[in-house]
C-alpha cells in the first residue's frame, strides 16, 4: 500500500510539473529587413550646386534602415509574458554598422506584457512620443495605435519632423522605461521616462505621456514631452490623426516645440504635416505628403545651420534667426509579395527666410529622387 501511495504521489508531482511547463512556452525569432535605394539623385549636394547619383543618401536607404534582430517571448501563465528585443541596424551598401561600437543601436530591452496591466519595457527603445505620432507623422506608418514600436521614414528631407518626438538622447530612450496599454474600447495610454544616470537627477532625463484612440476608420493621438539636455529644457507637444474612406487614407498632425537657449532666449517651433495614401486593389499603392517646419528665434549651431529639435547642439555665439522649411514628397510601391516591394520616390525641399541646413551647401532648395527594393525575413 505504501509503495502504491508513493507511486501515486510521484505521478501527481510529475503531472503538476508537466502542467507547469505546459504554459511556460517560449519562442525566439530571428527577423530582419533590407532596404536598398539605387540610384538616388540629389541636387545641390556639393559646392556650386553639384549633384550626386549613387546608392541611397550617403549610403542610407530611403525608407527603412536595414536591420536584423532577435525578439522573444515566454508565457509564464495567467496571460503574462516575459518579452525582449535586440535589434541592430547596418548600412546595406557597405556592410558597416550604422552606429560603430553600438551593436544593438535600434533596440535592447526586456519587459513584461500582461493582458490586464499592459506592456512595460526597460532599456534602449523608441520614445513613446515617436510611437504615438507614427499614425499621422507621414504617409507610411500604421493607421492604428498599438503597443508595438513605430516610427517615421528614414534618411530623406522629410524625416526631421521626428525630432519633435525625441528625447534627451535622440529619437530613442537610453536608460528608458516605457509603459503602453491598448484597451478593448480603443483607448490607448502610454508613459515613458529616461534616466540621466548622473548625480544630478534631472540632467539628461526625459519624461513623456501619450494618449490616443483607435476608432476604426478614424484614429487620433497626441503626446507631451519634457527633455533635459545639456542643461537646457526642451518641451514639445503634438496632436494628429488619420481617416480612411474606401481606398484613401488621409493623415494630418501639428507639432509645437520650445527649447531654452540660455542668454539667447527660447526657441519656438510650429510644424504641421498632411499626407495621403491611395490603396487601390492590386499590387500598387501611392503616397503624397507635405510638411512645414517654422522656427522662431532659433540659435544656429557651430556651423551656422538650424539644429534639429531636442538636439541641444546650438552655439551661444552664432546668433539667432527665424525661418521655415517646407517639403513635398511622393512615392509609388509595387508589391511583389507580402514581404518584398519595389518603389520609386522623391521629394522637393524649399528653405525660407534664414532657415539653413547643411545638406544644401548654401542653396535654398533640394530635389531628391530614388528607386529601390525592400524585403523582409
């Protein structure tokens, strides 16, 4: 009888152990994306109006930084998962690391995702403001909000709108904590904080909050950001959304930014964007967009150019100015499969009233044209 009871006890223990392991399922996925833009044409890319024709913008692809990564999830029961992501960007045209010395320069975080609580991640990751603004920042982001990372397009002249959603360490948090929750009724809430990791708690730190709503054909979101960089306070807020009717999606958004500049006073930016995506049946889709960035009392950097918002790279001796930059862009995609597409794209940028950028070499306009292929694995 004792032997029988011991056998039953061992069987019960083994069954309990197996049941515990049954829900603790885990997976790790290798994934990636390769974008190659060739040929790419740029006007006013050198002194005296010189033009360039080559692969990408200085080797960079037009739409998406080429990358590879690992993402993983472990089910620990009761609707809770331990998650992580490691993601690295590389330059397709040369094989170089995008950021030498930083192997995981897009993502390096670990977190927990729960059906009730939401998603909490810690490490190097997108700012939550960038994710929230992706639904209206240009014509290429997702139409609806989610707890996944989003963003804007890559290295062309209309990318710079993304810096209004940046932190003290760029468009990604270093030492960041991010929480996101998408409720069943479509409400989206998010908050993020980045530690400065210095003895002065405020220096290099950043906090952001975002709110949005997925309403089916109509989706809206907005954010507030407060960043402390190089001893100066940078604040921005934004609101926008999109509406889809039939085969047409229209996006629009507004950004406001203020940046302290010491004795030079406060920089004030107002920017807005409108774009559309046409998605007829078949393999083609088409995009068209316009954006304008207006900077007032902006301190130039050491080279005499308008620095990106939240960058803190201005000079206290080069004076201040005002002006605005406008950019018109368009593209067409032909989808060979669910993973691979061909594209043609272009933009036209015009600078006004003292707004200067390095890429035009003293000229007040630039044309960029390209074709390319993008594939995923």
